[in-house]
C-alpha cells in the first residue's frame, strides 16, 4: 500500500465543508540538524519556507524585469509570476509541485501571505482620507457612481446566471450561496485599484491634469465601495448558517468601523498634532500602531468578516500625515517586496487551467468582464459629456478606472476560500483581471498620450521677452526653502504693470513607492481647499500649500506679477518630461532650476538630493527655452528690499542671455547692478581657422556688441528719465589668462554682491579650457562651477544661464523665419535688428564706464 502524507490528508480534510475537529502535527520538523547528518532541507518547515520565499521573490523580480520594456503595471508581472509557479506551467513538470510546494507547506505559506496582505491593505487604508473623499467634488462622485453601478449590475446578473450554468456548483461538496456570489462578482467588476492607477497616472504624466485628478478621486471612492461590497458579500455567505450569524457579521463590521473612528483616530490625531509641533514619532508609538493592525485583523476575523477588512478599517483611522507616512515607510518595503509576492504566488497555485471544465460558463464570465469594462468607459464618456468635457477626456477616465489590482485578487481569494466560487470561476476571473489591466496601458497611450506635437512659440529666450513685454518664468521648486530665493530672483527681473512677469511654480514631487500615491490628489489640489488646520495632512501636501500661499501673497503685494502653483508627481528619472511639458504649455522664456546642493550651517554647500543633478542636466539637454540653475547661498529676502547683482560677460549665446536679464534689471530702482565684460589680450581672442570660422567669429562678435549696446541704451534712457537702478555700472577688463580673470571676479565680489549671473558656456574658451578638467558640476559650466565651489569663498548666490539652442535649422526656420538670432548670430529665433554705431568708451575700447 502506497504511503501518503498525513498533512496532505489534513489539507483535504480542512478544505472539505464536512470537516470535523482534527489535530495532527510533526514534532521536531521545524528546523533541521544539517545536511551533514543526512537531513534534506525541504523536509523541514523553516528551510522549506525560506526556499519558497526565495523562489517566489526571485521569479517575481525576473518577470518584472522582463516586462519592464512593455511598461506594464507591476501587478501584471506579479500575477504572471504566480501563474508560472502554479499547476498550469511549472506545476506540469513532474514532481515540481511536490518538491517546491508540497501540501504540508501550504498552511504556513498561506499564513505568511495573509500576514503580508493584512499590512498591505492597512497601507491602502492609510492612503485614503475621509476629507479627500469629501473634497473630491461633484464630478468625481458622478464618475465614481457611473463607473461602479453598471459593472456591479452586470456582475450581479452574471452571478445568477453562472449559478445555473456552472456544473460544479450543483454538487453538495461545492455549495455556492446564491446571494453572496453575485455580490462578490459585482464588487470585483466595479472595483478600481487605486495604487496601480496612481502609478499609471504618474507614468503617463497626468498627475496635474483634470483627467488624472478626477480618475484618482473616483478610484478612491470606488475602492471604498468595493471594500463595503466585500463585507456585505462575506456576511451573506453566512446565510447558510442562518440569518442570525449573517446579521451579527454585519453588526460586527459596523462595530469595528465605529471603534476605529471613535477611539483609535482621536488618539492618532493627537499624536499627529504633537508631531506637527516638532515631536518625533517614537518606536513605541509605531510599534503600538502595528500591533493595533493585528488586533483589528483578529477582531474582524473573529467577527466573521475577514482579517483584511479589520486592517483596512484600522488604516482608514490613521491620518495620512507624518504619522501615517512614517508607519507606511516602516512596513511597505518588506511587505511589498517580500510578503505580498507570496499572496500572488498562492493565487497562482490556485489558478489551474485544467479546472476549466464548462466552456459556456467560462465564456459567460469572460464576456461579462469585458462588458463591465466597456460599460465603465461608456459611463465615463456620458458623465464627461454632461459636464462639457472633451470626448477623449471621458475615454481616458473610463480606461483609467478599469485598472485592476490587489483588491480584485483579495475578493476572488476570499470567495474561493469560503467556497463561494468554483476553481473554474476563480481561474477565469484572475485571467480577465490581468488581461484588462494589460490592455489599459496601450489604449491609454493612444488616447491620452499621443506623440507630443511641436509647440510653436517665439519667446523661448530672455532676449525675446522684451523689457516692456510679459516675461514668462517656470520656476521649479523641490521644497518650501527654495521659494525665498525664487521670489527674490523674480523681483530682480523688475516686474511692473508695464513689464509684467508671469511665474508658474512647479512643485516637483518624487513618486517613489506606495506612500506617495495619495500625493497625486493631495498635492495637486487647489489652494482654496487648504484649511487652516494641518492635522492629518502629509508633509509634502503641507509644503505644496505653503509654496502656493507664498506665491499668492507675492502676487498680491507686487504689481505686475501673476503667479500660480502646480505639482508634478513623477519619478526623478522621467521628471524632466514634466518640466519641459509645463514650459511648453506656459510658453515660458526661462526655466529656473534649484541646484542640488543647499547652503549648510558653516556657509558651504551640502548635498540635498543627488537625483536632482541628473534631473537638471536632463532639463538642460531637452529644454524648449532658456534654463537657469540657481545656486542659493541665502539670496531670499524681503521683496523690494534691494539686491546687488554682478553679470559676467565673456561673449557667446549663453552670456548674451545673462545680459538680456540684466537689461530687465536696470528698470528696478532697488537693484545695484554691475556688468563686467572680459576681453582676452595677447591674441588669444583673435580670429583663427578658415574663412567659415572667421565669419562665425565675426558674427558672434557682432551679436555680442548688439546685446551690450541694447543694455547700455536702455540704461542711458532710464538714467535720463530719472529712473533706473540704484547703481548701474559697466566695466571692461582685458585679461591674459585665467588667473587674471579670477582676480578681476574677486575684485567685483569684494564689493559685496548678492548674486552673480553668468552664462554656462563662455565665449572665450581659451580662458576656461583648463577649468573643465577639475569641474565638479558640468551643468554649471566653468565659470558657474568656479563661483559655486568652496575654493572661491564667496557668499553670493549664482544663476547659471543656458540659452535655448534651436534643434535644427529647419525647425528654427519654421519658428522664426530664415534669419534667426539676436543681432544676427544669437540663434535664439529673434529677427535681426538694424545696426547702430557702437558708442565710444562703452564697448569698442577698454576702460570703465559707469553712472549712479
């Protein structure tokens, strides 16, 4: 007689609806004595569990890596990894399942996966805030209702039909409650995975758009409704035991919700208030919350709902502020990276294509799932039309709300465990969940993110924005401490009603991990929705509101300034796309980027975030307009209080942009401005090379003279009219080498300057040729890197300007005609200006010329 595994008999007995109490275990089978004693690791529970975790996480990571070029959600890769390890693929290899996933190990493996799922659903609850749902707006509620009700009705109707068409449901061993299965199926069809959707929106650069905001708000509402439907369906599954257990199950669910909001949430809000005042979340407090998750899960499971329902409700009670972020960061890496893949693997082990025995029932479920997905799109288009939104916006929202995720698998696994649905239904619905989510990405790419059109506008440089025309600036901000320097820089540009400045602050928020998913709705919310109370709000959301309020206050107090604030939530690797797209949309002439180092206590510069440096370099490489990198050493002050500025001019396109900014400054009566031009002596600046090189050099010199002439003409006119800056000085200095150049810059710095404005690539390469070898920050250029280095020992801030370079001659011709360039050679897309005589003692000769 063949021997059998006792635990396999236990498993079959435990899964039987006619089970009775039975207790059996293997004593001494937890850990092994070692392979040297003849023990096999896979015969013991702990080594086998460790092997399974390693196998599952490795397979998941490998599938994620393989699917990365397709840009599919990670949810697809995790489902495929579980499916590969299941009986449909690797399980068909002889003895694979018996070795890797023997029946005796499934108790422990499923318990570990459920533990991970408990904490994962807890983090989902933390991300959903009641005030977020309430301020979602009328449109979000209509989109949520329209995208939830039709799929739910389709699922409910299909559930009743599936009861009669699935032959396995007619047997006593696989009893199916006719009330709970339709509710389970309806909840599965109407649910939207908020976490997966948030990542899709970040990847598609929709975080700051109307489509992204409405989709994320509606998904939050749908997720909450799906959890409520799951609770009702679980309670209905107890109808087989009578109405009293069903009623008590629902009542226990209400008791858990009430206790969480009446007892737990007030305590955590008080803790959040103390943290906002500077108190640190202690290890004991974090541990208490994590233990509270287990208590809530235990109570919910004992009450008849499900352990994950208790964890979700407990997460809802945690305010999504510093406390919530700190706790989520504690658990998300380990849970998402290690424990959650076990849940997908268990789902894969339950997914068996061999269990599909009724083709008609399988086809019915597939058609119903597709019909529910299509109805979501139709409903979203209808609501969008009602509110006067474009057709493609409605289609985009409908497609985004079809994003599936963990909640669908949770519902399906609960239904499978409670014998509410058959193996066939489980397998088909898992496949349809993955298929629909996989189809959403390419369809969205066609609908909401077509190939980016070329945005044609002329004012792509500071020189194009005439001193008497509107100057449009896109200012990137990483945190609130970047704002004072930004406002001072805008004030330096001399905004007035005759020469307005339009500023858009772009708050750059890194999308990294699940804890930042809620930022897609919170950080981009209108400023008017910010209440005076800051309790329960995330730190990044508070920063966004502070930035927005600072810009609004500046707009109210300074004439000629219009300001607004938007957020871009994106990984740093692709954040430059958000910056360039915002610049094109705003027709910006200048993008201001904060340096990746901030001022330290000792007056030097310390690293803030190393990812900002490659971001700045990427923006410089693909920018549609002029870019300025601001090295802040305490530039921020009271607007209008005055600023001492020095502009260094070596010639070339970038330096001409620096002087163009100085030309705007001469109108500001609070600005003390010095423009210092360097001329190389000793023949190094002569015209070398062939005729073409000499012609280009002559053309550049002509453009340099025209640029400085415009600066001097404006300064003269402002001085004659009694306006202008507090002190405007122009100097020329001849230097033979880099050492003399540095000495001249130090003399200007000794005058007590607050800000240096320099071009990235100076027009005298012979002077700076050796400086590139020891340059630490190539994005600043040789002069900017010198001024930002500790060796130069200056307290002045530095603005490094890189002028917009036309991508091609053809593209420039389309933008500005055949002749582009400032003064005939700038290459900034500006029509040539008529020649004027160069003023003596100002440009043509060496010397010094100034007035006050």
